[in-house]
C-alpha cells in the first residue's frame, strides 16, 4: 500500500497518495502511518533526532548541574523554574531559554511542589502601582508554638515591589499590635511617625476586627494614610500581602516547631531580610524588591 501510494498516476502525472489508495482499498490511514513509523525506527543507520539550529553554549548535563547547584545553595525552599532561569541569566550570565530550564527541571523532578493550577480572580483590575510608597497592604497570620500556644504575626508590604516594609510578632492579635508593621515601615521609609508623615500613602486591608476598629483607623488617619478595604470574600484584593504571607509560611514557618513568639520573630526577621534582598519577582523583571525600589528612586531623582 505504501508503494502504490507513491506511484505516478498516468492521467494527472502526480502520485496517487495515501488518502486515495486507502479509500480505494477501504483501509485506515492510521495503519499505514504506524507501519511507516515502525519501519523507520527499525533502521539501524537512522540518524538520531536533534533539535535544529545552532548548538547551545551549555549541554543539558552542564546546565542541569548549574540548576542543581543553585537549588542547593539557595536560602529559599521550593524555587520554581522562573526563579532558577532568572538566577542563571542575571547572576551567572548563562544564555539559555526558560522553557529549556523548565524541561530539565521537569524531567529530573526538580519543579517546585507548591505550583498549583492557575487561579482566576473575579476582578479584572490591578493592585500594583507604578511607583513605591503609593499603596501598602497589611494583614495578619497565626503560628502555633509549644509554650505560648497561638501567636500572631502582622506584616506590611509595598504593592509596587512586594517589599516587606514592616513586621511584628506578638502573643495577642490586638488592634494596637496590628499597627506595629505600619509604624515600623513609616520609620524606615519616611523617617517619621508624626502627624501627616505619610501623606499620599494608601493602606489596603481586609475587614478584620483589628483593621475596622476606631483606634486603627484614627491612627492611620493621623499619619496621613488613606484607608482602602478589599472587597468582602475576595482576598485577591489584598493579594500582595496575602502572597507574601504564603511565601513567608512556606519558607520560614511550615515544617518547623517553635517554642515561643521570640523564635517565631527570629524566623520572620531572617526571612524578611532574605526576601527583600534576594527574592526575585517575575513581574519586576526578576529584580529583588530592594533592587526595584533603588532603581525606581534613582529614576525619580533623575
């Protein structure tokens, strides 16, 4: 059948073709293609398939070795292929593609275990900003300890570069303690906690009892901060703070046993420093939060 399909038709001067021959013989074309594939695979001198184009500077084994070395040396757990690609490109100067890094990590079971299916939020807007110190997000979380039971943590994150500008760990999750990361951020970024020290800044938060209390709202108003509540039952509205807390738990909390709030504080403080100076973010073109802030401030000054 394969031979007949290649014969020339005396009427048209063209090959009969597999489709015409199979239709005349009432045979499935899939059988022809399967036998052709089996025959080609059985040929001993058949050249092995290779990707067309110029040869890559690094072979797969060499690139895989660099990927493994980075994953072992990284201070973070569960690094995905995008972070690995960014490190190889920016830090090591390796010329390769992100899809090639993804393929190698998938073939050798090196992909992050935290990757899940894409989540499509209900809103169509954006919560990022074009410059630092325009919109901060704040939220809280809890950690179980051996001696003190549940302890609270609060964070404040800049929506421009996802930088953690302040954090606080305490036993009681009161409205007073919820203000601490914001106060810490004001001292570090604005250099003051006086009246109207942060005019023009907006604070995104959810509807937790700490954030809806009169004391909390009056205090941020004293600092000149405008309030911005996320929509009810839509945590993606406060997604920058929520995502940072997820990263914090994955990198510093999960899998560890803490005796008290002080140990939790030490773990959070270490993670915040590493995150701000070493965590590369794709939407920032793989800059770290500190690098993105420094670049933005330099462009603003120029």
